[in-house]
């Protein structure tokens, strides 16, 4: 009798422990959902790219568009919080992609944290690198610039996780990447390179074949690439 009672008592204790674990798990999940919904409400409407392509579909390798064999390398140092960087992306984006597609240029994008280097600029830069792990660097970049004016000052790390969910990424992998600060060193190294490059004082800054451009308009970037391509062609003849 005493053994049977003891067995039932032990089972009841196990049952209570199991339900406690389940209760905690449910509570944590609910809290995360609530926090995510609160973040989404604070952000308001999130604008998604009209066309969502993977990096592979764009012929990209993370932050690089184009072949290493292209005669011209265009490097841009940029900050997702920088309004001029957004303007540059809107004005030059399709033109740069055309130059890449025709084999004229290889475009390399690097981070330079200027507007809010210890918070929102850093969060966005780390987030786009985490998105690149899933093949969505450029789609995430498009989304960041599309929402910069409305959300830029609210770009917490939780906000970046909300963006990833809206874009349809694997949120578990993305969130782990953000929480582990997987790409912080890379982002900071990019930024340090920008600040240490002679002549660079802000963003966006462009280098064509290693030479810093002094531009009066964004179209000067395209002109410089075409001029450099012509020079390369002339040297090859």
C-alpha cells in the first residue's frame, strides 16, 4: 500500500513539474508574441519591396554585385540612417544594376556608421548582414531604405526582427544572429575603414577603382564609372 501511494505521489509531482514547464514555455511564447506585436504597432505600416528577389537571383554575393572581372570597381560607404544614402539608392540603384548587368562595373557596398553609430545605424547594419545569411541582403537593404523616413529613429533590434518576419525570413535563425551580434565586428571594421580612408568625411562616399570621387550630383558617379571603363578599354587595346 505504502509503495503504491508513493508511486502515485511521485507521478503527481512529475505531472506538476511537466505542467509547470509547459506553462513557462507558453508564457514565454506569449510574451514574445506580445512584444513583437507591440513593436509592430510602434513601427506602424512596414513597406515591403515591390519585387522581392534573393541575392542569388540578383547575381549577388552578399554585399557585392557583379563580377570581379569587371573593369571598374565602385565602392560605396553608406549608412542606412543617412537620408542622402537613401536618395543615392533611389536615384542610382537601377543605373548601377544596369552597369553591373552589362559587365561594366562591380559594385561593393560597405557600412559606415555616421548618424547613430552605437544604436539604430548599427542595428540596421547588423540586420542586413544577418539577412544575407539567408540570401536576402539586397531585399533587406531595399526594405530598410523604403522605411527609413518613417521608422529610422525606431530601429531597435526588435524592430529589425519584425522586419525579418515581414520579409518572410527564418526568424529563429535571424533572431539568433542578431542576439549573438554575429556581424558586429564586420560592421565596425567596415566603418573603421571608411573613417580611415583619406578624404571620406561622411556618407554616401564613392570610390572608383580606389579613387575617391568628388561629386556635385549623384549622376557624377555614373559618369565616373563610364569614364573609368573607357580608360580601361583604351589601355586594353
